[in-house]
C-alpha cells in the first residue's frame, strides 16, 4: 500500500461528504487515476473537479498532477519489490468462521504496524525522545483503550528512571495536569484526536507552558492542532469500527519506537536502571 493510500484512509473521517466520494473512488480505482483527466474523474466519481483538487490538497499536494506524479513513483517502487497479497479488513460481524477471524485480525494488525511505520518522521521521533530525556516530568494522558497505551509507555519510562506520572482514572489526570509547567513534557493519546476530555487536558497543558505531544491518527484533528509535536498512527479502520483493535496496536508501535529511540540516544544513562530493573524482576521468575 502506498503512503497516499494510507493517508487517504487516515483522513477519511475528516473529509467532507463530497471529498469522501472522491477518496472512495480513488481507493477503488487507482489505475484510472492515471488514465483519466480530471474532468472524466469528476464525472465518474459523481463530484465536481473542485472536489478532486480539494482532496489532493487535503493529502498535502498542490493538485491532481502533483498527486499523480507521487502516486506513480510509489507504485513503481512497489512493482520493483515483492508485492504483498491484498487484504480485506472486515468488521467483526461479517466473519463466518474463527479461521477467518484469525486471518482478519492478523491482517489488520500487520497493516496497522506497516502503515504506521511508513508515515513516521525519524527526525521528529528523535526530537521528542530528546524532549523526554530533558524533561522535569513526563505527564501521560489517555482514556479507554488509549489509556492502555499510555500505561505501556508509563511502565517503560519507570524502567529508565524517567520522572513520569500516569493514572487511568480521568479525575486523577485532571488533577495532575494542574502541576504541569514549562520544562515538562505532556503526551496525549487519542486515536480520533477529538476526545473531549483529552482536548480539555491538552489545552490546560498549553496554558501552563508544557510541551505538548500527540499520538493520534494521521490527518487533521483538534488534538493535532493543539500539539507541538504529532506522532501519527495509521490503521485499516476506514468504515467499520467495533472496537479499538488495530488502532491500539498502531499506537503501541509508536510507543515502542519512541522508547527504543530514547534508550538508544541515552544509553549511558539508561543502561544501569534497565539492568537493575531486569535483575529485580527476574528474582520472581519461577
């Protein structure tokens, strides 16, 4: 799957209904995008030419020509490599067997990690890791399934003696945001980027001068607009959503990359606490 397809899936919910028609047509008819001029594409997709231009700009391109050029380059690269089999991402109610569920969940998990890896910015990850290493306190925020991801990073940071705070209780999160200050790093987890409680907390962090990092799905959303740094995720949840499955795995992947970068760039500092925490826990192995 190309970066352009991944970005299209990621921003689908933020597009207007007309732009969504363009996105859906584009995903289903990649070949004709090269063959047909914009007037024909507009007619076939049932929208105006303006909507096609807006769709391309939403993806970060200047227009259809720019998008076609980038898409051609990416598809050419893929043809030169071993192509992976196509995958269908089905909602849980559509499965007819447990074997199908196993295959479908596997496909979703693999695609979430693969597509999220493709849209990462190495320099940005290194910058955020440096901010964490220098922070007075790292304050983590997330509710529901996103809270599980925040917990995972919290436990990892404890292993390397980073002064981090997290609690799954939202009221506790509302309490410890009041202590945020310049020199702190606040990290917010929200797949949608539009969770009311997380937005309230992010605004409070900005008001207090703390660094704001967002781990959220690629594309425009309210949390991204509030953040100083955005670590994007991508998952194959374009239309059907019965629960946070592949999106959770995508966020966990970002956490693992961020934590590994932190350790790699500060190995002389983290090596001792990592070894000591391993030694302490290993005593309890049967």
